[in-house]
C-alpha cells in the first residue's frame, strides 16, 4: 500500500479530539500515517467546533494558513469534519473555496470511502446527513502507544436543547453505547496499561436512556469499578438535572472513581436558568452539591458559567456571584454568551451588549481566582496521590501529574515514574497548579 501522510488538527471539546483519534485509526487502514508537520501532508483534516463564535473564527484563520500549502501542492486534499462542518455543509465552499471535503458528525465512519473517491476523481463532496445509529460510536478508543490515560466515548448526541447550545442541532439525538461493550473496552485498555479512563458524553448522567436494558450511568460506574486492576475513573460532562442520588452514592463507594465532578451550572439566577431551559433552579443545584459533599466531603467540584445570556440583568448576574460564593468551586470555566445560529436563544430579545458581557466576565473570573487559590492553598501540607503524566512543560527535571481531585501537581522526579501513582507532599500552591516533593512511589490510588 502506498504510504501517505495525514495531518489532523482538532478544535473544541474532548469529543472532538476523540473523533479525530478515530479518524486517524480509520485512515491508517487505507495507508495514511499521521504526521505533525502539515507541510508533509497529503491529506489535512480539520476537525471543527462551533460551540462559540470565537472557535469558529479560529478555524477559518487556521484554514487560511493551509491555503498556501494547497497552492504549492494541488493534489493535497483538505477535509473539514466536526460541528462547524455539520452546521455549514456546502456553505463551507463559499467561504473556503479550496476545501475538498465537508463531512458531518455522523459521517466519520465513511471517511476512508470519501477520501478514496476524492483521490480517484478529485470531485468535491459534502456529506452531512444524520443516521439513526452513529457508526463511529462502535470504534473503540485507540490511545497512542505509551499513553497512560484514555477517553472512552459512552454516548453521543444530546436531547436537552439548552437555549444557547448548538450541540443537539449538530450532533443529533442522544445515543448510548451498550454497557457490555463499554466494559469490554475498558478491560482491554486496562490490560494495555491505561491507568485513567475518562468516560465521555455530552450528558453522561442520562446514559442508558436509549439503551433499553434499564441500566443507567450509576450501574455503568459500578460495573467499571469492579474490573480487576482498573486505575482511575472520571467522567464528563454531567447535567445537574440528571445527577441521580444513585450516582452521587457512587462517590462514596466506588473506589476507582476520582473525587471530582464537573457540574456545569451556567447561571445562579432562576429566571436565567428558566430561559436557558436548564430544567433546575439554583436551589436544586445547591442541594445536589450538598448531597455530593455529604457522601464525599473532599470532592472537588468544577463548573461552567455563561455571562450575558439574553435578558441577564445585573440582579441575575449578582445571583451567579452569590452562587459562586456559596458553592466555592474548585475551578470554573466561564464564557461570554455567544449567539449560535439555529438555537432558541438566537431568537430571544434583550441581548446583552459586548462591553457588559466583558465586564461581567472579568468580575466573575476575579472572584473565582480568589476561590481557586484558597482551595489550592488548602492542599499545602497535605499528601496527595498523583498519577504521573509526563515531564513538566515548564521546569526541566520535574514531572507533572494530577491528583484525584484533578489538580495539576509538579514535583522533582524522573521519567521512569510516568504512569505510576506517587505520594506527593504539597509545599506550594498557585492558581493553576501545585508543587511538592515525592514521598513514596507506588502508593495505592485510594482516597
Ligand atoms: N455561548 C457561550 N458559552 C457556551 N457554552 C455552550 N454554548 C455556549 C454559547 N452559545 C458553554 C457552556 C458549556 C460549555 C461547554 O460551553 O458553559 O457548558
Ligand atoms: Fe464544539 Fe460542542 Fe461540537 Fe464539541 S460538541 S466540537 S464543544 S460544538
């Protein structure tokens, strides 16, 4: 088979990165080896994201850079996949004339066939149809050799229709993978030496609702927790309205499940939450946080917040700040509301102007920075179990890893420790990481 080079660039969420891994695996079977140099590529795939306007703009500017390569090498194939491709379909060609292939989020499994046809005919193609069963869900995770952690897709799509969000429009209806298939995949990854699995889905808490065997996400976590030799289990992303008491209980009894939950709240104002179609109130959210902390007092809780959703008044924004003060998140991802085509919010009145959004984001992030720092400083003097991921990017001679609560820890250490769990005594705390000294190697990864 003729050897060809593939360069894949990803944008956006982990689901997008996972999909790109699957694309690389599929194309490998047709002779494409991945390269990290786009200049050497015969095929470039840009896996796009459309969650916010900023993501979309970045993608267009990146594609602009590939234009020169295409001019130098006319046989180079440029394909765009992912959410923006799904959204724009053939309108992509009007905007980026040198793109050869546009394929949607349900068409990944057809990539070898679509690329093969392009190689033969050179004819541009757009494939953005939705399928009842997303075939790429059946492709197992393929972490690169030497990886110590892996994402495992357990479901795809979303049925929630939050008013601001394009995802249900671009990834289709929710579909869960059968439980035995996921267990089998995690067993294989564990045997291959993967020490940390992150279960992935747009809303993992509603896992099982489309699988029809009555088993839900808590059942899945319990089943995975029993796999011999399994390392750490994490999951993302959770919807507060579907966070069940049974799942909360798992944090108290399933030892491999890390003490961390990402639980996006989006706003602290009931009025805004209602307009967002989130399906819970601030009070219900706080009750769930209290229940999590009751079962697992050391749990680290992170969240997402959007500021400047249409109709958000000062008083609503203050309610969000109040909620932050009440919960004291370990970390927070916060965004200015970005209008997305086709969503319910795009048609809403009372848009908040950019200046106000920017200012609210600044205030929110300053408050959260205080909270994060206080939480990180509270780790000083304690010993944390750290799964070592690799050399630190900043300091030579230092290794970097994560606590079970998902904090980054740097400490002096050797490369041989990669993939091991070590005890590190924390001596310093910063906004984005901790630093410490290793106490022992091969600590049991338990809380
Ligand atoms: N504007 C701003 N932020 C958004 N998010 C999703 N859609 C939008 C949007 N239109 C944020 C939410 C979500 C995170 C992944 O991205 O906070 O939880
Ligand atoms: Fe971006 Fe959402 Fe698509 Fe992920 S699912 S790539 S976050 S638009």
